[in-house]
């Protein structure tokens, strides 16, 4: 009788999928990915919170997604008293941007208020396209002391493989 999302992390080896973990919720990075792939995300969320059957319809051209986190001072450790550093968006984006621990002053200037600054969510017809788009866009978001992973999509599996 459960109606709602199940987040599954899995690895594929020798043409077989193996579940690593699953959660009956959507995580920080999975939520924007999945909502961005849905044609009517608000209808799906409404059905979930009202425990109604789901009929998700996915948008064309969004078969694959890549999420990159712009991390800041103290990440991945939570720094309660970290500095408030200025940030900026240098250009328009061609993907989704989810601000996390960011605030604006009275002039609209952005400031980092925590260690997880933003998530860039890019979509594509294939995984390579989604990854390239994510990297192209994350370079447009700047904040002092921020950084992001540069190896997404390049991980070797299983470990030790050339």
C-alpha cells in the first residue's frame, strides 16, 4: 500500500545490477534530479503527501541527469561558525540551480552561510551530455573557498580496474 519514492543506489557489474542501498525518501541531490525529470512534479508530490497512487510521466530529453555540488568552507564537515563569504552567478545557466546554504543581503548580493552552497542539476539524452552540461554550468557559480568534484563519470568500477 505504499505510495511514494524509493531511492535506490546500485552498481552494475557483468550486466547485472546490485542494490547498494535504498531509502524510502528522496535525498538532497536526488530530489532535484527526479523532480526535474518529471513532466508534472507538483502533481506527483501532491499524490505522495496524500498517499495516492502515482502515475509519473517523464519529460523527453531528460533521460539522464548529473548533479554536482558546489561545496564551501568546512565541507563535508558541518562548520557552525564558518565565515560568510560572497558568491556570484557569472552567467545565465542552461540547467537547474538549487541554492542550499546561501542568503542575500539588502542589496541582493549573495553570501554563503554554510558548507553546502548549491547543486547544479543538468539533464541530457545520454550520461556524457548531462555530465558535460553540469560542468559547463557549475563554472558559472562562484564563491570564495568553494570547490566541486572534477571526476564525476570517470570512476572506475570495480575498484582496481584500469
